[in-house]
C-alpha cells in the first residue's frame, strides 16, 4: 500500500478521536513511514512494517479513555432548540420516571449477569460449607451413638464437589472479566471509527 | 505482566533510549527492538505521557525537506531514571530473598 492511501484510510477510521489528537497521530505515522524510507525501505515495505490499519485502530482504541471518545461523539449533537427545552421541562413528570426506570433496569440486568457469573462460586462455597458441617455432625452422632457413617459419606462427597467447583468458579470470573474487556475495546473501536449512526 | 509495572518499565526504557542523545520515533523503536518490541501506537502513547509529565521535550527539525521530531530528556526525566535505578536495587534485594527461599 502507498503512504498516501494508508494515511487517508487511517484518518477515515480514526474520525472519533479529538481533532488535535488525530492530527498529531497521523503526522507521527507519516514520520514513521518517511523514516523507514530514509533507512532504505521501499514505500510499500515501510507501510507494511506498521501493521494492519484495523490492528492499529484497535490498539489506539485500547489506549484512549472511553470518556474522551464519548465526549467527542457528543460534540456532534446539535444544540437543543428553545422549543425542545420547553418540551423537556413540561414533560419532566413523564420522562423523569421513565429515565429512572431505565437506569434501574440496566442496574438490575448488570446484577443478574454478575449473579450468573458467581453461581459456580456460590455452589462451591455452599458445598464446602455443607461438607464441613456434616463432618462436625459426624462426631456429634458418634458421641451419642447414632449411625455416623452416612455423615462421613455426605461430608466427603460434598467437599469433593466443592473442590471440583473451585476451578469452574475461577474460570467463570476470569472469563467474564476478559469478555467484558473485549467488548469494551470493541465498543471503543466502534466509537473511534464512527461506524454507527 | 501487571499493566502498571509494564507501563513504568516502558517509560523508563524510552527515557533511557534518549538519555545520551536526542532521538526520533523510528530510531527509538530500532534501539529498543532487541529488548522489547514496541508498536508505533504504543510508542506514541508513551512519548505523549512523558511529554505531558515534563520528562521530555519535543523539538521539531527539518530533515531532508520534511519534518522530524526529536525527543530530548529533561532534568525530571533524568531524575526519574535515577529513581528507577535505586528502586530497582531495593526490588532486587527482595527478589534475592524470595529466590533464596525457593
């Protein structure tokens, strides 16, 4: 790919960045290509050296704070007209409860997701707890001369299940955190590329 | 590696690369290449952070009819390198202790 094509494509995919940040990044890449050419590389080689454009955009998305991108996106919005403002004030009793409901719904959804992620962990703690309780109960039964072997069985079984659930709980949480991070970067990449309406 | 630790190490590496002589983007990447691979976007972020923190200054020069930016380490940048070295010595003592216990 030629330098000019690379730079214009990169620029078009970084539209969501603040203008001065965008310009200084583009000139940084331009200089990087020129320096490689000065070192004896061909234009195509120099461009290829920098990696694919999508990869670069994703890296920049990862390094740019979410807040910066949202703020930049909001700059696109038109200013509210007087009529809209009056309507907003008059409609306050209607939209305010709706907004609160929406917020609560999002919060609940978030909680539910976390509870699902934590289910193996809760089951693990429960099994271990039950196993230990059975183990203690076994001695109590021994002391009063009741059959205790059942308690030993339940205790071993329960602790076994609990131990087996430990890796599952850890992987569930790690996996979820990784997935959240991935989705977050993807969301930021979209904001930078200005892919959505 | 812990992201915080990695970030600190990257900063110090880039500062070391410009310590003896002012340098420019591609040269920094080439100089650091045997120790660590830096992408252009990572280097950009580090340089920006160091510039904002006053650890280096940027000088724009003309080179073969085009712009080239040179990075120059400031006294705070040098102080940062010194601080890193003394901290690292402490860390090495801890490391030796841990290693001895293995």
